[in-house]
């Protein structure tokens, strides 16, 4: 009996070995796929797939470099940890470069620009970004934990004692909290903000943005080889129009011009 | 070696000293302790009541004559069983989110919601512990109480429950320790507890090592401290047996 099991196991190893023999090496990307249109889940041909601007640019970069792209969906706050410990090769989740983040990881060149927008319920007394930092108002601001919206609001508002920042595990939770009145507004990236406002009645995006920022790919400090390759790929793919086309596909130009 | 030490020092300064980041851990610690303490109080109070109902039903339902008393007990017991099944059959973080987003959707006091949620969760586990304690008190104690003229409730409350609670006190203290660690999911609903304190620092500095180790150490110190207290309590209780 044992011999048969051993034989079966050996055969399985051989078969799996064959299956992977001519496959490309894998490149693991970490993201938080709850962030439309940069990354989100969608069923394509009955298969749960992560799609979006980041996912497509990553796929283009991986193909350019000759890798097979594998996307790991994780909590936003866990992505950098995973990059540092080598569980994934790079993190790509609409991440913005900040001084402090640069102490822990390297960032590629910018591939897209993001806007931190403010979502409020219709008829809210908050009408501009300045209202959030007004003295004595003490608004409760919902954010997605560890995003730049969280960091900016923490620095500008919470650390200054002008209000409270409530940090949720993902943007959808923060918007849910806004809908039930637990927070006064949500500060989040403009594109997911549009998707959330479209999906939920009674919410509007303020005309003034909270901040404008550049998105980049996070790669481990000691992996400068990959960093150089990714930068090279990004440059080439921007040059040949692949990246602008992907962004245009998800954020049509006339909409971006608004 | 000195290079390694310097990088540790730089990491420490970045994660805890700069911008007074240690305060996230400090205030988070007290949030964690507050939630745990009040949740345990709710848990023990409600859990004991459920345990009394459940053990009363287990022991007496089959001997009782049909009548309104039997029907009421049967109904209350059924409700308690349902409660235990639902609470013990679903993850605490899901319960917390249901309380936060659905049941108390209009409340802004998230800490109170967490206390109620963890308290109701803990009650289910405490109920089973206390029920075991009540069942372990010799039936002769109940019989003696009844033959001395106490009614059932008096016998239960004055004779059986005190002995039962004494027997299960170490297990209840253990529930406190378990709950202390379980509250680490409170961050899901934007509560700034100890774990969240570490997460906030990680989000700002992107360095996982220091905040995670610091949070783990603080939990460990708390648990070791409370375990030591429980051990002391157990020894005291054993002494009073003689």
C-alpha cells in the first residue's frame, strides 16, 4: 500500500514538474483589490480576476520583463511588510511616495496621478477642504487605514487637535460608516470615490480636492535589480502608449478633464 | 555590529519617538483595557444568568409537571440555547461588524458598541463555564437547602451559585485573558485599540518589525501579569478550602 502511495506521489511530482518546466518565472504583486478603478475583483469568464489600472499596468510590465504575473490580494497595510519580507516582489496599490515610506522601501517612477477627494452626504455643512481644518469643528473623518488620505488627515487634522480620524480596513467600510452617519466625511482617492458615489445615493464629492499626489510601485530596498527593470519597463510602456491607453480605458479623458 | 545597532536605533526613533508615535500605543493600550474590562463584566453577569437558566432546565425540566412554569422555563431555555449556538457559531469579528454597521448603525460611540459586542460574545462562553461549575456542585447541597426551607431561587442564589463561582473563578479569569487578545480585532471598526496603534505607526513608517514586536510585547506583558494574578487568586482560594 505504502509503495503505491509513494509511486503516486512520485508521479504527481513528475507531472507537476513537467507542467512548470516551460512556464515563465513568477512575479508576485501585492495589492488591496478594493480600490476601483485601480484594482478590484471582477468575474471574467467565470473566473475571479483582479482587474484595474494597476493590475493591467503590472501585467504589461511583467510581460515586458518576461515574467508570469501573480496578484496577491491583501490588506493595504500589509503590502509593504510583504514587500520587505520578500513574500511578494512588488506592491502596487495606488501608493504614493512619502519621505517615511522611502525609509523602508524603494519606489519606482510615477505611473499615474491620484487625487485625494472628499466625499460628504448631500447637504453637508462641509463644502471645501478648508472646512475640515476649521478651528472648533472637530469633524470625524473616515479614511482607509494606512493610505495617504489617512496620513494627510492624521498630520493636518488629528495631530493638530482639529478633529478625529477613524481608520477603516478598506474604502467600502469607510463609505458604509459615512452612510450610517458615523463619520462626517471620507477622504479617499478620487477614482474609487467616484465609484462609491455612483453606487450609493445621497453622497457627493466636493469640488476641492484634499491633495494631489503621484502613484508609484513599491519594491524592497535590497532588490535594486528589479527596481531598475521596472523603471525601464515603465519608461518603455509609457513611450509606446501602452500605459496611457490603460489609464484612458478606465478613466476616460473627458472625465479626467473635469 | 555597531551598524546593526545603529539601524535598530534609527528604526526605534522613526517608529516611536518621531512625532510622538508612542502615544498611539499608549492610548491604544487603555482603550484595549477598557473594552476588555467592561466586556468581561457584561460577560460574567449575563453568562451567569444564562448558566442558571440552562442548568435549571437541564436538571428539572424532565421532572416538572406540565403548567405555566414549565412552559416559561422551556421557552427561556430554548432562547438561551439559540443564543449560545448563534454566538459561539459565528466569528467575533463578524459579530462586531454586524453590531457596528447593522444593529447600532446610528450610534457614533464605537467603543460602547465594541464593549457590548465583545460582552455578549464573552457571555456565551462564560455561560458554559459557569454551567459546568453549577453542575459540579453536589446535588446534595440543593437538597439540603430545600429541606432547610429555602425556595429554589434562594437555594440557587445563596448556596449553589457562590460555590460554583468559586470553582470556576480561575476559568473566568482565563476568559478575561482570552478576551484581552480577542479585542485586537476592534480595529476593523476604526477603534483605536493597541493593535490599531501599531497599525497606524506601520501605515506611517512602512516598517513592520518594531511596531509589531512592540504590540506583541505589550500584549505578552499584560497576559503574563494577569496570569500571575490568576495564579495568586487560585492559591488563595485553595487555602480557604481547609
